[in-house]
C-alpha cells in the first residue's frame, strides 16, 4: 500500500526487548549447524537439490529455462541453502481477523501482523531464513524464505500493505502449504482459527506428519472469549454479512461453554501432536505477550 509506514509494526520498545532472545527450534531441522539449531547435516552446501513448479512470489532468476524450453512450463531450481533454519509465517487474512472490541489494544489483524513482523525480525537477525504466506479461503501470496537482511524490508513492506478479505477455509491453504514445503523447518500459523476445528486440526497435523516443527498462535478478542456484551445487540458475520438480533445475556452461557469446548479441543490436539499452541488475547499489550512467549521458549532449552 503506497505511503504506508510499515515500520510501525516494529516499535523501538519491542525491538529493544527482542535483543538477545533466540527463537530456538525444538526439533531436528535441516541446515547448517551454528549451535542454535540441531542438524543432521554439517557444512555449507549450495548444490542443486530438485525442481519444483513456479509459484507467485518466486524470483524469475531461479527459473530453469532449459526445462521451460522442453516442457513449456515454468520450474524453479532449488538448492541446499546456507541457513540455520527455514521458517514459514502463515498469516490469516480472512475478514474475521479485522474484528476489534473496545477491550482490545488492536484489532486482531494488526495484532497478528505485528507479531509476524517481530518474529521475522528476530529470526533474520539470527540468520534464519523466513518466508511469508498469507491466506484466507486460499493462498493469497507466497514469499519464499530468505535470510538476507534486505529480505526483512520486503517482508515488512508486505505486512504494511496487507488487508483483510474473503471468507475462511483454513484447512485448504494449510494442506496446500504442507504439500508444497519439502524440507523440514519451522511453521508458524497466526490466526483466530475461526473455522471447523476438526478440519483446522487436520491441516495443522499435516505439517507434523511431514516432520515440521509447528507453532500456532490463536489471536482472539476478549469479547470473543467472554461474550460480555450488554443490552440488545445486532451481531453481523464479518465474512458472510449475515445478521442476527439477540439479547446477549440469553445466549452467553451456551456461547462461552461451546467456545471453551472448542478451545480445549484445539489445545489438547495440538499438545498431543507436539504442536506449540498459544492463545493470545488482544487486550494484552503486544510486547508483553511476545516477550512472555519468547521467555517461555528460552526456558525450555
């Protein structure tokens, strides 16, 4: 988005608290070992690994033109890269992420992309490669992982220009990305997870089936958790536009019970699949939530 000051997603206060913190991979990942990440491989490698089909966001410099001449299709040459870790930020851009109540410090989408920008900064500073996938009911944009310093500016500009759009179908883009990513790495899903919980869990487990480490941040507004609305209200679905008029106190108990059941299901399934799950409330100041998460992971290693 022209004129957007994307630097607002990395405030000096947040950056200063990130210094010295390390987001360490918990499981074995492929890449060059520097002491931060365990690896089954040692030494630098820039050898050709395989071809894969061209995807929007790939550099045209990596297209194998000889293959194109023979097949009339675009394929990318992939190499074993000199990097500690490949991390993939998967950011939910569906319309429901735009919600905010008066109890929140930011709407869910701004909160989520601030989190994503901070994690990208942190990992690139420790020389890890970071990519970005935005999605709603399909993949909207894919930026392959890179570890160069200039790549951070590309990601921050992308965060600054993002908007919410479309309806939710989290499972489809999750499954698609699980199939696209061939080498094991770190998958970071940032979403409100507003969709069929069984299908969401299936998509998340697909990454674990392919031996990725997975971190899930569920970003929620406090009113979505406690339903503390007063007086008669009109509720509008931000994705379908459907409206209902009701007295919140009449349905609050059932709403909260069902919400907590779904939250427990997702948390339990993630724990059993060895997925690092975190529920973050947007009434919590962002820097405190991020610092608490990083400090917890630091204690685990």
